């Protein structure tokens, strides 16, 4: 695992080491901001989405038929 991480960092460093100092500072700023943003995000509980799917009381067969009826193809459908 560590070897993989080291290779990834080494590969990126070989690309980034030739950047000028101002660009490196901008990149550092972006990386620091991404860390701050990721700390602020809280996981969304699945219960938030409870009941969001509305199927209008259709059965599974009716639902499949409705999806098939709405599909648009540029070519003819070949039944197998």
C-alpha cells in the first residue's frame, strides 16, 4: 500500500517540480482549501431520502412498461 502511495506521489511530483514558485503556492492554497472543504462536509443520513421516490403506486410491470415507452432510440430495437 505504501509503495503504491509513494509511486503516485512521485509521479505527480515529477510533473509538478518544474512549476514556478507562484504556481506551486497557488496549488498549495488549492490543496489546503480542499482539506478545509472536506472537513466541513458531514455525511448525509440515508433517512433524509426516505420517501423521495414516488412511483405513483405502479406495479413493477407497469413501471418497466412506462420506462420502455419513454425510451427513444436512433436505431430500431431488435428483439432477441
